[in-house]
């Protein structure tokens, strides 16, 4: 598998650089199982995205006039409870928050009471029953590190929709990181995001090409 390393200043640049790389070098195939089965997507085999200043505003990307935005701050703020709390709406198979809510509190307690020098402040998403869901969680882990008084996140997505998912996911994860850093009493740090399935669905290819061409 080819490993891609993308380094970006902020979340918006990370999205743009990933679009460029996926459109030009992504593996194209027809989906046999999962979202949009039967359709095509372009995908990076494995990608590591290092974002130095994810707190830089705006935390969602701007797009050229006439292109529908992949996310909005209103949507990100409405998405936060899905990420941070166990409440599930009717019809939802799961929320990330049902796995993360208690772990968020424990990671904060761990760093505040036990100190920063630990490798145990890891938050997992999913369990041994998740594989039987029709749409298992895409986000599977948020690992954390405090170095030089900054809280850093290392996140892993098993599958990741680059056009619509990436901007909303990382913006909400960044807001979570800012909250946790404040509760721990440290500064905000970097995000390192990884996936073996960062992709653009066929329906978004032309939109993505327009963004790349006009930005």
C-alpha cells in the first residue's frame, strides 16, 4: 500500500491538498459493499494528514461561488452532540458520543490528576458488535498526547468521505480538542489524521475539480 503524507497549515488547506491528491492519484474502483454501493469512488490507499494549526479560523473551507459548501458552522455545531454525548435520535444505529462521552471525561481527569506523561489517554469508537451494523462507525479512534503544554489529537478513520465528511468531522473534532484542552488547562495543539480509505464519491468529482481549478 502506498502511504501519502500531507502537511497543512490549517483545516481548510488540509481539505484542499487532500482533494488535489485524491483526484490526481486516487485509486478508482466500483464499490461492492458500503455507502453508494455500485457507484465509483477515488481513494487514497493510506494517508497521514498533519495539521499544524487546526484552530485557525475559519475551521471549515471556503469554496468558489456557485459550488455548494461541503459544510457550515451551523451544521458543525449541530454535529457536536453526536460526537460528544450518548444521546441518539430515533432511527440512529449509534453516535460517536455513545462511545466517547465517558472517555472524554476520563481523559480530562487522567491528565489533570495523574500528569501529562502517559500513553493511556486513548479513546476508542465502536465495539465487537459494530462490524454487524449496516454502516459501522467510520471514526474508530481519537488518541491524545500532551507535549510542551499542548493537547494534540491523533485520529483514525477506517473510511472517510473527503468531500462532505472530512470538513465537518475535523471541525467538530477540533472544537472537542479545544474544549478538552481548556478543561485540562493546556493549550491547543496539532491534529494528525489517518485513514486507509480517504475518498471522493463519483457524485462529487466535478465539484472537487471545480474547487481545485478555481482555488
